[in-house]
């Protein structure tokens, strides 16, 4: 989807902050009531829409995306990096609605995913196994789920390269020697959680080592992030800094900025190390003050994309950023907190509008439209994506639990 109108996000957030901080208690109460009603409506819709998605997805695979042009659903095997998002979304929907059929579907999908706890082919075990089994254990307290999480952490830790002090994201190739992508920050949650819940403390140490090295090498002076840093894994020296899914090596690929924001906010949650909180704040400042942030707060697929303001959007980036900003608001106060929460409110309101949220029975059963996977490869452009739905649902639950 393409929109022509956009304004400085700084003005937008300032206006929202004035309205929230300077408005009457009645205005604040009205805003909360509006958000409560919107969230309730979205989860009631999600219960029904995900039954459509379930029908469109054979029992032995996971949903991946949907192509409106030919009315075709695309699925993936359980080794695909996104395989944990569908059961994770089902669990979020169940958590809010207590719909028994939704839980049953989640349990069935966990059953086919469970074997991937031994997967060591890349760094994505956090996405695959913690977004799924992590939520399953949190909600049900089934001890079998915790065993799966523990095993998954052990598998992910095999990707750690002590000499370079990072987790290697992808295997070496003709183009990249030892690639580490900003997305990898998200997979540290699995390691941190296992260490904090009876597991080996080395996992938390690996997470800290990786996060520290990423601060050192992934970020520019304005706190935007490179997508890929290629390392010599024997020495830890940087070979090059490039992009894979962004507009250019020097650009700010939008979802990548969201991964960083979420990742360092999460690292602060586990460590209470103020360096990580400051890193998240600085990333948030880059995003919320960016002149290329559209008025509706749903980013273009890259903040430096060619053709702005007519470039494709990425709803998944907005959902991810909203969820991260809401957590960042938990660790900040007063005007700063209001800035983050106001931005997240705007993102969620936009995503819940007809411009981005599908109609019942359409969009292949996915909730959100207009995400961008990897535009340079012409892959998953202007389509629904499982992780867009996942972080959208997560953000709404966080808003409900923390701000209502």
C-alpha cells in the first residue's frame, strides 16, 4: 500500500503528548475506553479470522503468507524461521478470549513444531521456539513445554562463536564469512529466559556478550542500525557492513530498526543494565523523530526507501515497534513514557483501521495487510505476514495489561 501524505513524526508525537499530558482526566479516561473497546473488537475478530487461517493451512505445515492476486495461501515447513509465530498468535488470542478451539489449534501446531528444538541451522530458534513454546508454558505451565524451551536454548547456544563474542546468524557463504544480523537480538530472549528460570547461566552470558558486540558494531552515530555485520569469526574483526533486506548498505531498514529497539528493551528487562535501556531510548528517538515516519506511524519498508512517500509500507515493522515502545514505557516515566505510549497507540489505531486490518474471511485468514518481507528480492511484498499478526496481538495485550 502506498500513501502520499506524511508529516514529521516529531510533530505528531508532540501533539499526542500535549493532548495526553495536558488534557483533562476525562480525556484520558475517554482515550483508555476507546483503546479498550478497540482491543476487545480486534481480539473478537481474531478468533474468527484465525479459524479461516486454520482451514487454509494443512495440518503438517505452518501458514506463511497469502497472495491476493491469485487467491493463493502459501505455507512453510517447521524449519522456516517464522514457524513459531502462528502458534504464538493463537496463544495470544486464547489468552485474551479463552476460546477453547483456538487453544486446541495452538496445541496441534506446537505438536508439529516441537521437533525443531534440536535445530542448529541458523540463529532463529528464539523466534521459532520461544514465541511459541515460551507463551505456551507461560499460559499453561505445562512442564513439557519448559523442557522444549530448555533444549532449544542449548541448541541455539551452539551458534555462539567465543572468539568473536557473537552468535553467528547464518552459515558462511560465498558472499558472507560470518554474518550477524540485527534480527539476532530477538533470539536472545530465549537464552535469557532459560538462564533466569533454572537453566545454565552461560546462556545469559552469551546474550550479554552478543548484545555488547552488537552495540559496538551494528549502530551508526544516529543510532540507526546496519542490517548485517560480517565478522571474521576467528578474530572478531569486522569484515564489512552491508544489507540483505534493506534499500542500501547505508540505509535504515525499518523492521531491522524495530528488532534493535525491541531487543535492547528486552535486554534491559533481564539485566537491568542501564546501557541497554539507553540504547533502546536512542533507537526510539531515531525512529520517532525521523522525518520519513508517515503520519499514520506505519513505516515505509525502509526509512531511506526510494520513492518516499510512494514507497511500500511495512505493517510488521509498526506492530513490532508498538510492542517494543509499550515495554520501553514500563521502564521510563512521565513525559518520556507518554511519548512512547502515544506513539504505540497511534500505530495500533492505524493497524486496526480498514487501511491495514483485513475484513473477515479475506486476506487468507491473516489479520493485517501490507507488510514487506524482502523487497530487494521481490519476496513477500505488500502481503500479510505471520510475525506482523504476532507482534500486533502482543502489543494489544501489553497495552491492555500495562496501560488500561
